C-alpha cells in the first residue's frame, strides 16, 4: 500500500515538474500561441496593459507609463525555470542591442517558488548579465495582474500602452522580433 501511494506521489511530482516551466518546445508553442493570439487580438479591442511601477535589481524605478510612445517587451521568468535560464542570453542581447522596442524582465521574489529577495539578488549577481533590466515584483502582484500561469511568459505592449499579446513559453530572439513587428 505504501509503495502504491509513493508511486502515485512520484508520478504527480514528475507531471507537475514537467509542466511547471511551460513549454520547452518554444518554436511550436510560441507560433501556435501567436497565431491564436493574433486572431483574438485582431477581432477585439486591446486592453490597457496593467500598470506597474517596480524597483529594478539595479535600484532604479521602472514605471510602465513612462514608456508610452514606445513598444515594450516584458518577460516574466523565474530562477528555477530551465527554459527561462536558457533564454536569458537572448533577452540580454535584445536589451543591449534592440532599438525598436524596450526590453524589461520581471521576477517575483518570494512568490511562485522564487527565492526570497536577498537570495535572488545574490544569485543574480553571479550570472553576469549587465544590460537586461530585472524588475522585482515582490509578492507577485504584477505577475498575478498579468495572469501569468507559467514561466517564462512573454507580454507585448504597444506604443499606446495596450496589451497587444501574451505568449507563454520560451521564445527565441527571432520569434520575439517577429511578434514585435506586428506590435504598433
């Protein structure tokens, strides 16, 4: 009986772990989601992106409303999520080199399994990223307002401050740029 219960618990843990970070097949996940989102976003009015003012890991304050007039790419991620970690170099490159839109990332210390703030800051300092703004959503209020269900999740905000599209799952630099071409 104990072995049976233990086996069931282990199978559940494997299932939860496999789905916790969202899709690892970033190409098919992102393109399927993109096509679905495009259809729904073309047929309905866009809603204003949930506003936030968050402190960055660099100590600066980031206010989404200050970016009106510019397109914004927001990546929600977690330090425990392997697809997130694999895609951080792409996000760093976008933040450093891309001039057509602003790149921001959001992490929720102490929420959704993320490390507490001090531990996250210490861990992140060792990663070597210098150009990617990391906004700290302590307690996960903004993450929840954006209805993030898995990591990574990508939000695309148009120059009017409207939420153009949300795409769960890892995306390549090229996929992000392709979506941003459709963002006005």
